[in-house]
C-alpha cells in the first residue's frame, strides 16, 4: 500500500458518514493523476447500497464527510424524534420549497437535521397522503437515520426502524377504507 506524505483525517477501515449517502468504510487511500495534477482520494464503500465513492482528501471536509455521531448524539436524535412539540402541522405550504429544504437537510452534516426531515414527513403523512417525492425523501431519511444509529448504538437497522415507527404508531396506523 502506498505511503502518503500529507495529513489524513481518516484511515483505512475507519467508519465515516457521507451526507445523503450514509455510513460507509474507508477501504483505502489512493493517489491518482487527474488532468495532470496528483490528488489523493479516500475510497469509501457505502453500506446501504454497496457503492464505492472516491472523495478527494482535500475536499473531504467541504463535502461533509464526517465520523459517525457519538452514542450521546444518537440518543439525542432518538429523543428529538420522540418530541412532537415543534411540529406545527401541514399548512399547505409550497411543496417545491419544502422539497428543497428537506433535500438540503438530508445533505447536512448533522444527523439531527436528517431526523427533522424524518419526523416532519411522518407527521405530515398523518394529515395528508404523501406524494411520490415525499415518500422517497421519507425513505431516504429513515435509511440515513437508522443506518447511522445502528452503527453507533450497535443495533440492527430494522429493529431501530420499528422502534422509531413505534413513536408514530398513531400516525402510521392507516384506518381501513370501507368499500
């Protein structure tokens, strides 16, 4: 394996979180020449979709690459999901504006921001049918939250999904339609 002279924040086999993609592992460091310039890259395999990403070492911070949250932060995220006091309800606001806001929050370096999107969309689903785009964002937010919490709390992601869904059992329980 080549030796690099520059400073690396992350090392091979270290877990990292790439915003909007989720938890992955640094498989290796690589040096490549691109357009006549040598650059170093983290080669990261994302667990949820098994894709491999090349992240320039020099840009790692600016793209939001980070270590997984601490156990205390993970518990704070779970507590924030349980707290509905900040939800004001679906007010019919412009879907495009909400979509942009939620998309930006999913790219955030803060798992609390991702949790906010998850909570909002679940609660909105109790007031109206979610559109296809909203359902996609909800699934993405749930995947990002549960994968990182599973990693940090050493629990199964599906178990955590069920635990979170239990917070919203009253909202997620859809009444049967009479035919």
